[in-house]
C-alpha cells in the first residue's frame, strides 16, 4: 500500500508555546514544500490569526493549483477583553477567540480566513473542536459548509477533533468528505481505529494529526510529554518498549510512529507540526526509507 502524503500543521508557526520569527515561519513552509508536502493545515485559533497570515505569505508565490489548503471554522476572533483567558500561543496581539458555530459565525470566519490567507479559495473547510457544541455543529455549522461546497466555494467539508466518538457520529449523519483526527491513532493510542474503518467503508478521507503524541514518540526520555502534559509512568514505559524494539531493528522510533500512521487504508494525509526547517528535515527523514510491513507490525505489537 502506498504511504499517505505528508502535510504541514501550522499551529507551531502560530507561536504555540514559544515565539517563532517571521523568517523561521517562512523557512518552515519553504522546507516543507521542498520536501514534497502539498497539504497545508491551519486555523484562526492558531496564534489567533498569526498562523493563517504567515502561511498565506509563505505560499503566495507557489502555484495555487499544486497544493491543498485547509482551515477551520467554529471560532471567531474578537477584541480581547480585560480578563483574557490564558493561552498556549505567544504574542497574539489584542484579540481572542470566541466559539461561534452559527451560520453568521461560520461565514464570517470563512471570509476572514480568506483575507488572512490572502487567497481567493480554500480547499478544505473543517468544523473545529465542537466538543461542547455538537447540536450547533449539526444544526448550523455543517449545513453552512455543505452550502459552500454546493456553491463551489470549497471542495471538501470536514471536522477536526481530538476525540473519535463525536467524529464517528458526524460521519454517520453528515455528508463529510474528510475528518481530521488528532492523537487517537498512534503507536501508543489506537482508540480511533474503529473511526478509521468507518471512514474507509464510507469513502471519507482521514487526515491524522498528533502522530507523535506531542513528542513522546520521538524521544521518550525523562520529562517527555504525552498529549501536551508530562507523560504518565505507564505510558512512558510503553513508549520506551517501542523505542527499544525500534533500536533492535535499526530504525528510529519517530520513523515507526510516522509510517504506522501512514499505513492505514483510510488515511489520506498525515500532518506534521513544525516550527523550523530543521524539524521538517527530521520529519522528512522519518518518512524514508520505507519500513517493511512485517517489521512495523512487530514493533507496534510491543506497545
């Protein structure tokens, strides 16, 4: 089976956890392009607009028909109040996101993303993180996206979440083209596997994010993080068994993690979040050479 394509996730160049310079953001996108990445995923939430603006500038000179551009709806950006909530993004300016899955909110988000991305079209539009807004997503957000698709304003309608249960319900009830599932189909967490099978049966493309579970599946050393927090001891031990199994077979743990995610028949694209050209080079090296299927299965069994 051919490996799924690689895509760039742009939350890191939206100053996630630490600031990124304009030059480094441009270099990251350039390196991804040179490495063959042709799917670029962003969102208004990432850096509160910064990631979209940087991605738009970085892609401006690229042939528009040669890549897929994906962004999201569900949050609109408003002037920040005096008591702005804490955020994982740095240097975000005087704005903050507000959940809004209404028709007006979706259309506003879409138009503002077009402006920030400096483009006349978005290929993939995803409802973003409707964990506490399932009814609103079904009643207003998805119908609005389906209208945009019917009008030819977008090509794919989808939903992006960190959980598989609600995504499964959406796949059953909405005419989706794709889903973005983060962190739930990895060497350490395969809870999303039933969703992937459901998508394969229905012809829904799967885009996977978080395939390194925020770092532990690259380096499970002391202080490793798992899903944005310090890894519990039992998860750390499982990751170290995977690392040892990889070392015994002469492969990198990160390569096994990436290629495991790429192998599922439903997976269209695997997103790699990066904040520098050096990180892109490391991730691209994980994708080649191809790990033998039997070797990868043996490694996965050790978790």
